[in-house]
C-alpha cells in the first residue's frame, strides 16, 4: 500500500497546463545530443547507476517470488528448515536491494550535482560576458531564476525523472516476466486491470494542480504584502499614514483564502484515494478467483504459493505503471527546462574581444569620439554625430538636460555599449579593437548610483586592487576625503558597510567609491553626476576630492556644479543627442544659448549663497 500511495504522490504533476502545452518544446536530435553532452563525461557513473537499478529491481522482486515457496514448501509442506532458509534469504535480498538502492541514490546525486556544477559555471561565465544592454533590458529576477531555479531543476531531472523512468520501467519488466513465468492466464487477468486503476489519476491530478496554482497565487500575494509592509521603507509609510489596520485586513483576507485553498487541495484526492484503494483490490481478488477456479475445477498444477506470488507481483506493478503513465508530462517539462537554459546559453555576447584584439604596452589616456552615432533601438537614435577629442591630462565636462544622452556618451568609452556608426578611440586605437581587459583597467568610473558589496570597507576597496597594502588603502582614502571618517569607526577599515552600503550615507558611499577607483589607478577618470542628490556638506567633500584628480588625469565629468564646469578645459553642451555648444564657461554664458539657460536654471541655483 505504501508503494501505491507513493506513486499517487505524483498526481499534482499528472498533466500539462495550457501554458505548458502552448510552449511545449520541440524535441530534436540536436537538443538530445546537447543534453547528452553534459552527461557524457559521467558515462561510467551512469552505467553503474543502470546496473544498480537492474540489480535493485530484481532483488526487490525476490521476496515476492520467494513468498510462493515459503507458502508451498515451508508452510504447506511443513518443512521448518526450508521455511527458515527462505525467510533468511528474503531478508538478505531485501537488505541487498536497499543497500544497492543507497548506492544508486548516491551515484545519481553525485552525477546530478556535478552536471549542475558544470552548467552553473558555464552559465555564470556566460552571464559575466554579456553586455550591459543584457542586464538593463532583462529582468534581474528572471536572470537569477535561470541561474538558480532552472539549473537546480536539472538536478531533479537526473535524480528523479531519469532515475524514475529507468527504475519503473525495469521494475515493470521484471514483474511482468515473473508473472508470465508463473502463469500466463493469471498474468493477463492481473495486467488488464492495471491501466483501469491508473488512468483515473489524471483527473484528480488536474484538480489538485489547479488548486495548487491558486494557492500559490495567494501565497505570492501574501509574500508581496509582507515585502511591502515589513520592509523599513514600507513600515515607515504604513505608520505615517496610520494604515496598520488596513494592511492587517488585507493580509488576513489573503491568508484566509490561502488556507481554504490549501485545505481543498489536500482533501481533493482523499475520497478519490479511498475509492481507488478499494478499486485496486479488484485485481488481486480476480487473481484469487480465477486461480481458485483453475485449481478446483481444472486440476491445474497451480499452487497456493503461485497465486500468492502473482498477487504480490501485481501489487508491485501499480506504482511503476502509475508513474510511467505520466512520463510524457515529466519528459516535456524536462525538455522545456533544458530549452530555457539553452536559450540563455545561446544568447550572443554583444560586447567581446576582437579575434585580433590589441594590448598596448602602456596607456596614455587620449580619448577621441569620431562622428559617433548610437541607438538602443534603430528607430530611436540617442547620439548623433558626436565628435570631440580629449588629450592626456585634460578634462571635459558634459552638461545638458536630462535624457539628452550624457551618460550614454561615457558608457561607450569602456564599451558597455558599442557605437552604431563612427568610432571611439583610446590612444588612437578603436576601442573595439583593444583588449577589453586592457581598456577597462585604464578607465575608472564613479557613478551616481554607487554599489558596494555586503562586506567591510577594506574588502570593498581591495576589489579594485587585491594586493593593495594598508598604506595604499589609506592614501587612496585620504585623497577621497574618507580616511578620517573610516578611522573614526570602532572597527576602522574592517567596518561592515551593509547590503549595498546601506550602513553608510550617500556621501560616504560616494567617497568610498572614489577611493576604490583611485586604487585602480586608471589613466582616465569618469564621474557620472557623482555629487547629485547629496547634501551640500557631502557634495563639498566629494568635490574637494574630485578637483585635485581632474587636474592630474584625463577626466570626463557629467556635472551640475558651477565650480566643476569652471575648472575643466572644455564644456560640451548636449541637447537631443548632439553637441549643441562647446567651449569654456564664460564664453558659453555670453552666447545666450542652451548653456546660458542651464546656467540660470541649474548651475547658478546650485551654488551656495
């Protein structure tokens, strides 16, 4: 009975949803070969698994087969020695079957974990090579799901689906062969009833699956409420608007719906199982009836032990048949999972090294934009005919209205994106022909949205230069005006910054980011609105760190502060993706154009009175 119920535990997976039917993958030889390529390195272990499954299946059948001799020779024949011998033998083969099952389970798990290890490594490496566009256009949760959930699903396929197919198929074959070897008439009687027992499980499986999906939807709703209301920001909003009671009622309603669905889902198959378990006794009863008639009326050579063996073997068939009837569903889901993973593997890396990439001996830091055009989408051009030069040690400020293309310009330099037309050169070489590692080593960027890893100040700084000494760290932090703050903390440079640096203020994170870039010691420094959205004190401290840097290095600054734009060698005024004006501060103010408007509405207003 336990085995039968184990087979019914798969009822919730017994059919395909409409979405799964619509997106059913096309199983081709190429797809199967590709899947096989991940299993091929472990063919020796898989061969052992197959042998273990065959041995385990045969051994598990032995007690049922031996039960016939126990009854005929031991009990009816009143032979105690034979009885004891057969019972001990049954125990031995049962133990052997279980030990082999443990070995098989270990091998299965070992293979599954190594395959997923290989796939995760390949996926992570592939994702690392993807362009900036990939991460800005694809949902982060979807990317992580492919990396974690989907590849973890491969482990389930190997340990459960493939193993289940082999084990159930072999068990079924062994049981059928054993039954027909005993008596083909009773074997046919028993086997006819098996599909009638298993087929109705699909209906109850669909009902349970529908209820499970509804319950999951309610669960997702509850998780959404919890994420919104129990976060720091959410709780602050709830309290400020006195919405505790409203949020409780919303949670209580969703929670009550989920509980009702869970109860229905768990009870959906109970009455069905009562009827099914009753129905499953029909097969054995028929064997007893037909077997009895053959023994009583036709003086058959059939024995009581033979009938008992056939009934036991029939019971062994229920779970494998029930499982194999749903194998198409498991197979399709498995192929769909591999297809989803391969879709990501097949996404080309938009930005990658040229086959003949150049790695110069040293870098100077000369930047040149030559008639550059760029668009994220062909019908929506972002940059149009951008043309300017920036010589070693010089600085340029890029200003303009929001959305004019300022950040896009600087993203083209380290090849976060590639130009559509024209060229960006670094020391006279098209950046698309330069080795990516070389190019990015020589470019340091400080952005408005500073990202820090969940670790210590020291660990975040060493990300730029793993072999940096404490003196190197302190020197960089002094230049970034953050050293005094760090040593003022109880743990100093071993202070935890929190997730994304949440334990630090915006200004502290920004100065730490500048120090990290200084440790990298790049030839070109890029500041993308590094002081926006900060209070005046933090802004002043960051500006104090930036000003000396732009005097000594090739620098590009997207700025909104008057003192910054006055200090640079040239100002580029961007409007609608084009360079509208260029020159020094006072010359541009005197022209009365776009820059003058920016000066009046942004730069002058930003200055302290």
